[in-house]
C-alpha cells in the first residue's frame, strides 16, 4: 500500500508493557495538542479516522495492506 512506511498500532496488544506504551503515546499526543506543538507521528489515515470517530473506508485499509483488501 501507499502507507507502508507508517506505524500501525496492533489492537491485540494486551500485555501490561504494551498497554503502558499506548498510554504514554496518548499522553504524548495530548500534550502536543494542549501545548500547540507539532509532533510528527507517522500513522496512516485509518488510525486518525478511528481516533476522531470518522467512517473508515476500504480505501483507508487498502493504503496499508493491498493484499488484505483483495
């Protein structure tokens, strides 16, 4: 896909360490928003659409994994 260089979080991560990493990432993103700092996170559009509760389309998934869509 077009976004092969992007970081895609794994939703099945359930260990304490992985959950702590997600919490840290959320804190970091929240800090960036509150402080009006631009932080360069390389996440695909599907990740941001999920966060802001937008409709995720097949094109978003295809940008990550073409074989999965086929």
